[in-house]
C-alpha cells in the first residue's frame, strides 16, 4: 500500500561498522533498516511499521503525521 512520508533529511545516514551490534561471541548481529518510512529512529526500524502493516488497505494512499505516526489523510487511488 502506498503512503506519503515527510522526510527532511538532505543527506545519507552513516553507519560505522564498529557500532554494529554484536552477540556475546563478538559475531555481528542483524540490523533492521526501515523500509516503510514511518520509523522515528532512521535509518533503523523501530517497529512503527506495525501501524501500516495492520491497517492499510489496497487501493488507498495514506498520509501520516510525522510527529505522531498517525494517519491524517487517506484517498482512493
Ligand atoms: S520498517 Fe519502518 S519502522 Fe519497521
């Protein structure tokens, strides 16, 4: 389902390899990067996607409030 997301960033996020999370044995752990656009911790997923995964319907364009993460408009497309 499509959605409109307001993003004010004008450049990339840098992720330093030494800051990657590791397990007790020092092995690298998975990092989840947000693909839905709703996270408040870019570039990382903060599970805000649960809102769109559970509530969006096909054929509808959703607009979210960037401060609250709530739907402020929805239109048929
Ligand atoms: S994919 Fe965007 S918050 Fe999880």
